[in-house]
């Protein structure tokens, strides 16, 4: 029996001697999940108006749109905001220049009504949306040191597999609300953990937990679900170069660019 | 009646299931009015953050007036079967819109059909009369 602890010790030492990359590789499933195709959040169907389909249908018939709308828990209305968080929420409600939307950024790219796609490889997972916002997930054990991190609208993401569940740990995200007006006003100290898996065929779920000592009293948990995007045989990218919205006013739609040039 | 965009946005943000917080507040459009326009396409702008139809419509005096009609982003239209090629300059179409509150010739497109009533792409899951 004395040989067992010895063998265990040898095994531990042998594992410790394996390069870090190889240790991580041991945790990668032999067969990576197939999440190919385009995915859209469940419960969001956008009409050609850019509004929810039910609201568009009601407007077209001259009726009052039904209550509710897009299913966007990451907007943060149910988050456990602390005093600073409440202050930021209040400031958000008083905004008029509500056109910061050159993309969705993190974490909103997971809760937009725009399609997303997953690229799953052994050493990396990338989640990409139609605005080319990306969550670039390294299969690494830890983030760079704080001194070597700089906040971005996408953050720094590392990941690992727990069976068929992809666990993504993201930090160093700039206040998402500064990038996209609909995003929650979290601080760049927020810590995001996503657990993504296919719970049944053609159905992905993402349980996300957000902790932010600056703006939240405790963990904020949200549940997202995705279904295959219909109507797409390719991702629809387009440059953001025709914003005719007169933001912060109710003055309407700016003239087409060619007319703006000729009048200016 | 005009009301401040800030008020409309504040209202939208106060509602937990915020309805339709799109690229911008929709307060500029009068959702209590639905207007049907028949006209000729001058230009179809397949662009972000919104697509636009520039539509030439004759007013009551018979004069051509150019309307700026906003739509969703290209990806939303694509999902509904729209492509940049579905509208060509000179094409007669009919649209239902919520018009701008300020009275300018513009609005947000709710449905669009060819002149003879065929749906362009898939506007809505069910036909709206």
C-alpha cells in the first residue's frame, strides 16, 4: 500500500514537469463542440423598421405596440447596483446624445439582436458579430498582470473547457456604456464569467455572472439563449458611414450626404 | 405635439424590458400616425447604422417631394430577405411609415411593397392590411 502515495507523488511531479501549454491541452475535450453557423439571441425578432416585429406590426396597423420589446437582460435594469451604480444609471436616464453605437462591444455583443458566430479551435475561441466586435478567448490559465493590461471595449478573455461547457473569464473592459448607449455602466474593474454550452440541439445558452466592486453590491447573473439565425447564408458586415441621425435632438433625419455636401 | 427626445429616452430606460432601444430613440417618429406613400425610388442606401430609401412622392399640387425613409441596419433587412438589389432607382413602390413629428418629409418604414402590392422581402411574419 505504501507504493500508492509514492506513485501519486511521482504522477503529480510528472504532471508538474509538463509544459503549461500541454497541461491546458489535457483539459481540452477530445472532440470540440460544433457551434458552427450564425446565431441570434432567442426572443429578439427585428423587423425592417429596426424595431421588434410585434411593435412594427402594431404600428403598421395603427395600434398601440404591446408592452415589452427586445429581450436584453444585459441592459442592466435588474442588476444589483450599489450607490455608484445607481448614480450612473440615473445619469444614463438623463442622456440625450444617445447615438454611441458604432458597435455593441462587450458584453452587449452577446445580447444584441445582431447575429454572432463562434470559431472554436483547440487553442482559441473567437466570438464575432456583424459589427466585427470580437471576444478573443485564449485557452490560457491566467490573464496578463494588471500592469500589462489596458482596458478596451472588448476586454481580455481567457477560457477553458469543463466538459462541453466553455468557460470564458473576461476583465479589463472599458465602461460598456461609453461605447454603446444601451450598455450597462459598469467600471473597468468588472469581472465577467460566461458559461456557454449547447443544452439541446440548435440551442446555445450562456450563463453570465458579472461582479464589479465599483458599481454592484454583489454578483449580477444573467441567462442568455441563442438559436440559429434564419435568413443568412453569410454574415452581413457593413461600414458605419451613413449616420444621418440628428442625435440629441428631435429634429429628424439629416439629408443624404450628397445633398449635405452641395449645400455646405 | 413635440416632446423632448430626452423624455422619451428616459421613459424607455425606466421600463425594465426597454422597448426597442435601437441606435437612437424613436421619439422623432409619430407612432400614432401611419401614412401610406406611393412613389418612385430615387436611391436605396444599404448602409450602417440604418438603411434609407430616398423616395420621390408627388404632393397634393403634383410637385415631386423627396422623402428620407429610415429602416433598420442591413443585417436586419438581410434576415428578412432584403438585399441591396431589391430596390432600383426608378422603381415604383408603396410604403407604410410612421412619419417624422417635425413635419419634414421623412419617417420610419414599417412595410414595403411593389406598386402592385407584392411584399418586398418579408416585412412581417403575417401580412398587414
